[in-house]
């Protein structure tokens, strides 16, 4: 999962949220109140995961940030997206073992890696699904949670080490 995908999701939700902010409540005639929080940086802690030992924040050439933390809250719905890009000199397999274990505290980890041993498992008991686009050049892609509250770790080789994305998406109705 590339960070630009999370960015598009946030942009779409913010556009919807701006429309919701201008709507009137039918009973009182008062406008709905909304709050938007945008932080151009995020950490693994914001995603609810530990930082891989020895890893460092990673920025694509030309980017000013290694992630972001965006929240939108209205009386009707809420959205939180926290995402961070990291890199390490360690091999993708080592990082994958670390994050698979870290994700397991949130439930059964769904392996959406291309060619994964359990790639026939396409959905978790909580409705979270693998999508063919999940691997998108990543050697390992793990998901945990539900469609509305999920954490994703995507890891790919980078030089002699690895580059990886940590994402948490939480949608409240």
C-alpha cells in the first residue's frame, strides 16, 4: 500500500466532511460541527505499532514528509488515518516477523502478500479482505482489524535492506 493511496482516501473523506459541515440538522436548524486535525508527520505509535528497532523515517525524493496523521470528526461520522514510512538495513523477512507478531495483539493477522503460503485466505473473520492490488510491489502485506478499523503493514526490499509503510485507518459511523 503506497502512501499516496492513503492520501487520496483522506482527501476524499475531507471533501465529504466539508459538505457535511455545511449541512443543517433537521430538528434544530443549527449547523453540524466538525473538527479536522492534520499533522504532516506521524510515528509508529500513532499507528498503534512499535517502531522496528534501528529503523528510520523514510521520505521519497521530493517529498517533505514521511507520513501524516489526519483526523476528521463530525456528529455523523469520524475518520482517522495515520501513516508512516520507514526504512531499515534489515531484510524484509526480519521486519515481517517483527510486525506480524506486533499486529497479532489486534487479532488474527491476514497475510495479503503476493505468493504467501496462506494467500488463499482472502478474508478475516471480521470481514477484512485482501485485494489483488495490496501487494503492489511489496514482498509482505499484513492486515488486521475490520474494514472500518484496520492496521496495515507493507514491506518491500530497498537497497540492501527494506522500506515499509505502517497505516491505521479508523472510520466511525
